[in-house]
């Protein structure tokens, strides 16, 4: 949707006049210093657009006023997001990460034949699990110390997100994230627990608040990467009420750069492995970072 429509819808849901919203915004953040009802009216009528800083703070403020990280998100059309993401391109969104996005020529496949579905939808999911596990081990230079058996347990947990891209029933990419219980997540971010120790009881069920922990992302080309990232943003949007934070322990420089583009900030460094760092951010920091806002709102 357009930002002006989003602003107008949220203000009406709040039941405030434009003057009342201006007063609340002014008190919310210094970014709104000098804002008046005339300017707000122009924003609502799409006559003018606030700058990037004000756009971000505007969405954050409306979320705070309505008690939801992203109120009115149900009005965002997924098809529009997908078309826009295709125009933007995955490199513009997350940069060049050739270790994760392989250069399989897009012209060799038909877009209609590229499918995306959850792991449980595949009858041969054991094959997909083994392929994914192999890729993770290869990408991280075999630094991942999680056994295949534990990896399978993670994938079968009801709170996990495991989306597969396939082309003519052949593996074409995957994005996999688990949701940890807050106490386990906190320990993981401070390197007090290893991934190999994260048993199923360390994971949060979908009806309880937890913290997203991305495990892997790999795609055969930018076309499949685009859609996988879009599906993950959709997952975060739909479950935002049950996600407190997002955090990761990337094992490669490429993985670290990828994580940072999602809006995660530095947490701490491993006490015994130089250069190994943890990254974390509140769900609002992920959904409201400039990359995500570019996806969600039209220019």
C-alpha cells in the first residue's frame, strides 16, 4: 500500500484528528519537530512524502500508539510485495552474497514452474532435509556442530519456519528459522549454550512468545532468493505478536553481512573464538528497517 493510505488508516483506527496525531508525534520523537497539521494532511493525501527518517519513525510511532509492531499489516497485498521485490532485486535488498545465492541462469527456467512450500508439504522431505543440511555444512566450512538428527528435530518442531523452493520437484533453495524460548535465546546470544544443546524443548511453540533464530538461507538464483526472502518477511509479519526478537550467530563473513541487512545489531563476541559475534534486534527493528519499508510501501 501507499504510506499515505497506511497513515490515514491508522489515524482513523486511533480515532484522532490530524492535530491530535501531530501532538502525539511531536512528543514521540524529535524527528517530528516542526511538524504541523498542514504537512500531515499533505502526507495523508499523497501530495508530499516524509523523508526516510520520518517514514521509519512514523511507522514506529503508529505501532506504539496502537500496541502492535505493524498495525494494519493485514491490508498489505502480498502479490504487490512480490512484484515490487522482483523490481528491486535481491542484491538491492540484501547485497551480493554469492556464497548463499548461486548463479543458476534464470532464463533456463520458467517462473511458473518454480514452487514454494513448507517442508511438510513434500512427501520426499527427507531428501530435502539432507540436501539442506549438506549445504549448511558446506557454506559454513563445516563449522556447524549440530548433528543431522538434531537438525531434523528442529525442522519438525511446530514453531519452526522451513520454506523450500523447488523447480520441477528439484531442490532450488531454502530458508530455515527456528523460534527459541526467550531464556535459551538469551543464553545463545551470549554464547552460553551451543547449537548442539538446543533440544526441541529449547524451542518455543507457535502459540507462545519466542525469538526467531535464522539457521540458513541458500538459493540457486536471484529469482528463488527473492521469493524466499519475501516469504520470510511474511512469516515475521504474520507472527509478530509472538516474536520478541530476532538473533543469529553467523559463522561466515558473508552470513554476518546478510544478518546485518535485516536490521540486527551487534550483541557480543565469543569469549574463545576471535571474530565470532552474535547479532540481535527487536522484531520492530527487523520489520521497520529501511530495506523492509522499501518492500512494504510504494514510492
